[in-house]
């Protein structure tokens, strides 16, 4: 159906002219989606799962939770008088509790876990079960899944099962050795405020069959007393004159030149340990994460597809090739002034090296009289998971906080 025919049909149905244009904007959004996929995508989709972290939790014949709680003892704790550390948990009545942690004098940092409480089963020939609850400060704004995978990679463990409950909570099962005994270790990692709470139930494999359902029930009963919402890390704001503003992680660095025109503006935001003042152009390999933000006025843009194609030529001019589209799903909430947004992820292939794997994240946003293109180049999760996790979280903050301001709704040709 042609555009003019659509307008006439909608007006004949009694629709207001502004509502007609609202429909057209939605159709335009669909067109943008098609154009992004057409221009950037080459080949089939590839998966994104990090190897070894896609195993579901093993199925267990669960206990009746109401019955279990009636037969167990409830522990409601407030360790070190810190509200972020408070929790409750149901544990079998024949278990005993370790030393109480009630003093307000404690040291918690980003390097070492602080023990909150420990609980022991009765002594047995094949070894005692135990529950250890610990906490540590988070030093970066990661999801629970990202933090826990980082923890597992650094610890060298192999997981038998893994479940993501939410952005703040994950659960895993693995086999570990301790004092020459094999344990089935079930773990919950739960973010609260700026702290990560780690709950670990060690079950000797000699008693696995008889106790595995109890282990599952105990862990399911764990709850935080109070959910604390705090931002981890600091943010900085950058303004594109009166056209737009964006927030980015405070530890990242901006590289920008004075804007010569309001029709085209761009900045680089780099996640690197140090930026040399005299270095205005960074190679892709110099940064752990490399974000570009481009603003293009619709007035001077011949078409969106031409802008995307020009962007691709610019990227490939650096020696980085755009590869297969990767299978990511996004449910990000954007600023109200953004009328349309889409994010896609592609393989980034370094034509100068066969040894480095990258991902190229690409977002198109529309707001006011501007197109906004935001890109991230990052080592892939397989290449460097810790850098990937930090980069993608930083990129998420940048994209979600991009805000078209007053100047983006002004026709600068009329001024």
C-alpha cells in the first residue's frame, strides 16, 4: 500500500492527521529494523553462549516446601548490623550454627569474602554438610550472571548446572573437592545494594541421594530481609550542545574534538586503563572497550540506509570486518524522547589478526530531528569474558541514557 493511499484511507476512517503520522512513524521504525539487518548482516546467526555455562540445573524430586519449613528451624540474621547483609533461611533442626557475627567492626572489600554465618550438620562418617554465607563488595556494575561467571572462571570450577533467576540472582551446582572429600556444592549468588551475597551448601557425595532434596529446599528458602537498590560505580554526563546528553561509566574516558556543526557530531568513549593526552586516535586493540556515538541530523541525511552503509565502510577501513549476526535479545527501556531504538550484535573479524575475536554492538536510535548511532567494539565473551562483561554493561548504560534534548526537536535550517 502506498503512503499517500494509506493517509487518505486513515483520514477517511476519521483518524486525526497527527494520529496518521504516528502510524507512519511506526511503519518507519519497522523499515529501520529491516535496513539495519540488511546492511550489516552477513551470513547466518551465531550463538552467544559461553561454553560450559548453558547446562540446566539437574531435575530433583522436590520436597513440599510448606512441610519442610514446618519441620526446619528459621534463622533470621542481621550480620554486622548491615541491612544489605540481612537474610532468612530454613535449616534442618538437627544442624548447629557457628559463631554469631554481630559486631559492627568488620572489614569488607572487593578482594576478599567476609564470612557472615556458617551452619553444620551433625557429624557423620562420610563428612559433615555445611552452609557458608559470605559477602563481598562489588567493584563494577555487573549482573549476577556476569559476576558469577567471572568468579567461576577465576576459580577454575566446572559447573554441573546453572540457572539465572534474575539480573540480581543466579544459582549453580558443581562438584568440588575439599580435604579429600567430594561435595555437591549448590550456590546462590544474590546482589543486594553494592554487595554480592554468596550462599553455599556443601553436601558430601556419600549422602547425595538422601540429602539432595533437602539441599534444594534449604537454598530455595533463602531470602534477603530487605532489597537495597544502589548504583555500583559512578557515572559522568556528556552533552552534545543542546541536542542530546548521555551518561557513561565514570572510569571510562571521553575523546572528542570541538563540534564544527550541529548536523554531525561524534565522540569516542573508551574503557582503557590510561589514555595518553597527545593520542587523539586510538586503535581498536588499544582499548578494552571502544564506544562511538554519532549524531546525524535528518535534514542533511540522504537516507538512513546510506548512513549505515557509510558507518560500515568507516569500520572496515580500520581493518575490522562485520561478520555474522549474533543471537542476543534485548528488553532495554529507553528515554521517553526516543521514538524508536534497536540494537544488534555482530561478529567483529580483525583482518590483521586471526587470534583475536571481537563483537560489534550496534544501536540505532531516533529522537526529534536526529538519528543516533552508538557502537561498541569489545573482545568477545570467549576471548576475554571479564572485559566483555564490563564493556557490555557500560554500553548498556550509554544506550539507555541517551536523551534527545530541546535542540534535537528544532529545525536548525529555520534559524
